[in-house]
C-alpha cells in the first residue's frame, strides 16, 4: 500500500471565497501541515467564505479532525462562513458532534513558575497555614479530650485497643532493628574518640545517657511518624474520600472524638512503652560494640549503671509523650483535612510525615534547652 | 399527615450556593412537605449534591437558610442540631459505609449511640434491618466484600437503623444496573410508606424520577437558579421551560449539556 504525503492547497474563488483542497493521507506518522502554518495565508485574504474540499483525500485519522476543528474555530472567530465538501464518510458527522458545544473560554493560564516553591513568601505562607491549621486542630482535640474526661465523648474502646495493637506490638521488629543499630553507632563513634585518651570504659556512660535522653526516643518517634502517623493520615484521608467522615458527622458524632482521640491516646500510651524497649535494646547494642573493643559485658553494665540516673529516664519518657502527641496531631490533621481524591490522600500522608518530623526536631530542641535551663 | 393540606416540613429559603466567588446556584426557595418523595434534579455540575450537603448541615450555604419544621438548622446550637440529625437517615453517593467495620457494626453504631436497647436486642434489630434490604445473613461481611448494589442497600439499612423521619439519598441508583436500580426504587417506596418517612433524593435517573417522585425541583446550569418546581410528570408535559421538558424527555439538545 503506497501512502501519499498529505498536503493542502488554497485556491481563491470569487468574492472573498476560497477553497482549501486537502490531499494525501492525513494520518499518524505523515506529519501533515499544522493549522498555524495555514492561518497567515487565510488571514491575508480577508475571506467571507471558506470551503474545505476533501476530494483528493486518502486515508485520515484524528490528525485531520484536529486540523478541521481548528479551521472551523478560526472561521467562527473571524466570522467566516465555513463549509466542507467531498469529505470522506463520517467526517462531517464527527465535526458536527465536536462543534455542537462551543469551547469554553480558557481561564487565564496560571503564571506560577515551577520554581515558585523556592520563593520565601510561598514557604512562609505554607508553613503559616500548616501551623494555623494545626493550632485549630489542637483546639478541637482539647475540647474533645475534656468531653472524654467528663464521660461524654463518643470514643470507642475497641478502636483504642486496635490502634494500641497496631502502634505497639506490630512495630516491635522495626523498633528493635533501629534501636540496636543506633546503640552500636553511638558506641562506635564514642569509642573511637575516647580511645585516644584511654577512656574507652566511658563508652558505657555515653551510650546510656545518649540513648536514654535522646536517641532512643527520637529514633522511635521518627519510625512512628513514618509508620503510624502516615497510616493515620491515609486512613482518615480515605474515609474523607469515601464520605465516611460525612456519615459520621451527620450521625451526630464528632469525627475528632470518634476517629482522632482513639488514635492519639493509643499513640500516647504506646510511645513511652516503645521508648523503654528501644532504650534497653540501644544499651545492649552499645554493649556489643564495647565487647568488640575488649570491655567485658560486666564492666560495661557496671559502668553504665553508675551513669544511670532516674532523671535521664524521665527526660526520655516526657519526650515520648510530647512526640506521640505531635505525631498524632500531624497525622490526624492531615487526614481529616485531606481532599477527596487519590492524589490528595497521598499528599496527606506525605504532609503528615513531613510536618511530624519538623515538629519532632523543633520540640526536641526546645525541650533540651528547657531542661538545660532547669538543670535536669 | 393529611394529603390535602400539607404542612411545610423542610423549607429552603433564599439559599445561595458558592465555592469562593464562583456562584453555583442562587435564590433557591422551595418547600418539601411531609410524606413527599422529593427529587432534586438537574444536569451534571448544577449543584445538586452541594445543595444536599447544605441540607445535611455539612457545609453552611453562602447565604440563606434551611428550616426543618420551622427551625433553622444553622442557627441552632450543637445540641439541637444533634437532635435534628437523629431524625435523619442518609445514604451517600459512595455509600459512606465505614469500611473498617462489618455491616453489623455499621448498623450497630447509631443504635448503640442513640437508643437504650441491650446488645442482644441490637443484634436482633440489626438482623431485621439487614433482612429488610435483602441482606439477611451478611452481618459479618465488610463493605469491600460485597457488590456495589449490595453496598447501597447496606447503606440504606444503616440509614433506617433509627427509624428516621426524613431519608436523604444522594444518587441512590448511580452505577447500578436497571433491574437493581428498579428494585432499589421499590425498596425505597416500601420503606418510606411503612415508616411514614419523607424522602429527599438527588438523582438524574429518569425512570426513578417518574416511578417514585411526588414532587421535585429542577436546578438549571445556565441561569444558575431553580427553574421548575412540581410533580415531575406534570413538568414533563406542561413546564413552560423547554430545558426542563428536554431534560425529562431525554431530548438530545445541546442546551442540556452542562456549561459551567
């Protein structure tokens, strides 16, 4: 089958009329002329009537229809009478369908450049918006909590129990892995430096204090933000998409009491427990590295015990409660305020993790400064 | 409930709906009487579902008011709003069933919250409500484990759990085959008649509209207000608005294609 290359010719007729004769195969791969190359020729002629002639047309597909539609729209805009003749079967019908509803006037294109995210204004506005939303959300949660304390809240214990299980026992494996490794890293870093002074034994102090006060709880919180915070955002976002949150509201139940409180309380109960577990494993991990450097387990634990102080444990546990609250607020807020599409749910999950981690780091720094000032 | 002198039951007063500065519908004024099967109709994108969200109190309208038995919903306090909502049963467009709960748990939830039945009694009521919608024995299924038509019926079972006075439906037969959708229509009429409820329904399924609706309002895309109010069969034959007659007779006219 031979194919003819597509072409057009513009013949002038009488009295401002013209004929646009199309020929050849207007199909995929033939690269026929585009309308914007024809347009100047039409504009020069000040036409009152344009007829497209398809007598010499070969094969055609949507390429031709796109071209004809542009001709039609151009003629309509310029108030030129537009006709077709000798067109292959179907073209006129397709054209009639395509032009039945006039095109909507396009909105002004969005001028925002893709580098806009770099602009400090946008950044500040986004952060400020997030912060405002979080504050409003915290207010709602506080109201719901007072109702819970007064025994008026619609919070189901079975939900709370399920969330405890999801946040706690199911997270054991990943918490075990990260906390042992972080303990080992701490010990290794310290040992290399302390060896220069012949003070390897103090690795135990470093690991115990570092893990209890800082690394144990922080690593647990980061894992929980990625694991549980994101899950909360995705669950609530999907419920928003599925009109479940509307159904809850119209049942006369507060979504915060019914959905947010059990998740938040579960995390607040579970996080300190996970932190204690992570602390123990972190110290054991440090012991493994210390053992490799010739410090016996007995020496390591004796030295570690001398560094052990209740205040270190307490600092870690206080942080655990604060971090749990922040992770739950970030996750649930992102979920409840999610849009109603699959992309929006994904965005909610991302937003939950990012905000949670920012909150964690800022809160950690704040708490450390506070406790330093208080001498704890 | 006297058919001759119906009392205004739900009143939509001067409601304007808008998303930001984009007005969807303005100056909506109509009344729904007790015992009506009232249909809100109109082309896609005319704001039918948004109007329903306003009526359900999920979003306040930009201006205007919605009154239930003479009391404004949005001016009432949280306690009164809660009390009003207990008289409503709602099925959402996408079902709105709680996906993390079984069908039995879905229906149990409102019963636990608002009634003093014992757990054993609730089990019996749940079985009865599921049987009413033809889902007897499906108590322990999750919404994702049953078909779309069954989900709609399960949502209906949850909506009638508290024997509501008003039943709201957002596109009940969307996505159902003709037979399922006819059966659902019949079910709605039967339940409505046996419970004496008022039904408010958003739909553009013509067979449903003619089969069950007693009164209706037509929201127009182009003029952005209501252009017809009355019994759908009357409107089809006698409406002065050609757009409404075209809509109700399925005339292929470009005028009914939506142009936001």
